[in-house]
C-alpha cells in the first residue's frame, strides 16, 4: 500500500465574536487489495489489480465558522436579553468521489471456474469521451453519461480484460450545515438556549454512484469492490441522487 497526502489548515481563533477556519487534504492511496474481501482476478498476474484504494478520495475540504451577532451581545437589559444573544455557526464539506472498477460477475469469460468475484472488460477507448456528468433518467434514449460505455468491450474468451481495478471515480459530494442559536440570560449562571440546526440547508442534491458501487450486492458479488456492470442497461449512467434537508430544533437549559 502507498499513501501520500498534503494537509493544509488555517484557523482564526475566536476573537471579537468570530471564529473561522478551513482544512484541506489532497491525498492519493493505492493498493492491490483494500480489505479482506478483495480477491485478485488473475492469480498469475496481479498487475492490473494495483490501483486506487477503495476509500481513496483525492480532495477533501471543510470550512467552518462561528459568529456572535454584534448587536446586544452583553444582554444587560430586558430588551438586550430579548433581542441579543444570537449566534450562527456552520460547516461545509466538499469531497471527491470514491473509485470503482468495470467488470461483470455473471459470465466466466476467462474460464477460471468462478465469475463471482468479477472479471474485468477491455479498455478500448476514452472513458471520458462524450460525457456530461449529468443525472440520467435511464433507458437507451437518455444521453446523459457519467462515463463513456463505448470505451469498454468484452474480453476474448479464455482471457481477462485489460481494464485496471478502480479505473474511474464516482461523483463527488458536498453538504452545507448551519445552526442558529438564541441565548436567554436568567439568574446567576442559568441560561436557556433555543437551537435550530439545518443539515444540508441548501437542499443540494448529490449524484449517486454508478452501477453496483454501493450496498450489500457489491459485497456479496465483488468481494467488497465498487463496480459498474457492462451488461447493465444503464451502464455509464448515474440514475440516482441523494441528500435532503434535515431540520432539528431543541431547547437547552444551562446551570
């Protein structure tokens, strides 16, 4: 296994009611088996099995902040107590997708006796040609492709395809979370805080994976590998999306 990374962080300490910072990681992880379920396709030559790790994400960025709104911060009077004591905090997350392979699990083209762990197809063209990265409605009439299905062809009987493991990457993800607080002073050290927390408050949809890149079927058929099946009718397409806005309200009593 090989892992290399560049990590950058910057943080403005809490001063005058404001704290803000970010953390960025550029990384590359490679191996020839990311967990105990991974099974080499060709036990005579594992060259094509060396590639990005299943959990490899090249770019990850987190931006976070906390701000005391500037009016009536002291809350020394009844009006200040009612109108002031407001805070906003949040965090935004951005990261690229995880890799996946191109192989099928239904046919023993190589003739090794067990297609259940997957056998790769041939890479015969540019996987990024004629793609737009948009959500597809499915079906042959839809021309929205995440990768080019014509770039792959079935291998010759009795041989393995040349497409390397984890050749392509799934769509990236982003999420925007924010929280709004209102503090009320009571007596002594007693406080009441009313909190509103909004997860993915922009309601930004993230594209799902391509093919069988997640879920129990992946673990059962491909030894834990994310993969797209060339025999699927939606090969090359992303037909799902996820991510919804969640709201959480609470009251906190401090003493």
